[in-house]
């Protein structure tokens, strides 16, 4: 029983690390992409939404890497959900 618990803990740890890396890459890509794509369009609302979405993904990954507490995981998950919703709206 204890071996199963340790196995699930290590799987969750790897999944969380992969999630943090994916969020960091996606956030950086969205920030750079929104800056270059919407640079010529002044006042375009989608550019701002994509920029905010990328910032939320980047903050989520940085928070997940720096802090391993349960509250940080919950806040990071909420930020990633909000970033995903904003990305779909944009």
C-alpha cells in the first residue's frame, strides 16, 4: 500500500513539473507572439487579452516552480484556467 502511495506521489510530481514547463513555454510564446502580431494594430482588444493570458500562464509556472505549497498550487491552477478562458475569448 505504501509503495502505491509513493508511486502516485512521484507520478504527480513529474506531471506537475511538466505542467510548469509547458505553462512557462506557452506564456512566453503568447507574450512574444502577441507583441509581434498585434504591434501594428493599435487598440486591438485581442492583443491585450492574449498578452494578459500569456502573463497569467507565465506567473502560474513561476509560482509553481518557486513555491510547492497547496495554496500556491490552487492559485496557479486558477490562474491557468483564467488564462485559458481569456485565450479562448481572444
